[in-house]
């Protein structure tokens, strides 16, 4: 049983600062923020397993809820 893999999980929310929802397409801002955060957390061995919209306003997604996992290193 020594070769069982254990994981830890983390859930975060992201949204671009200073956005106005009504009439704004924030897709590019969210994509840029998601890329930045994904690469930042990937360097710490986290990987995204789920992305869900957590705030919608006027038909636009303004905030994302991201669930990550990484392998727990055994010493």
C-alpha cells in the first residue's frame, strides 16, 4: 500500500479588478487572469480540475470558481 497516491485540494475564486459588468465583455480579462493564475499555481504543482462561473451579471460571467489538486509528496 506504499504506492497509493494522495492528493490535496484547493478552491479559489478569481475576477478581474475594476470591471463594470453592464455592457462590458470581460472574456479577455478573465482569460488573461486565468492564464496568469494557472501558470503561477502550476509552478507550485497545482493543476486545475474544475472551473465554474460563480457570479453572473447582465448575462456576463464576472467571477470564476476554480478547484485545483496536487499530489501530496511523501518523504
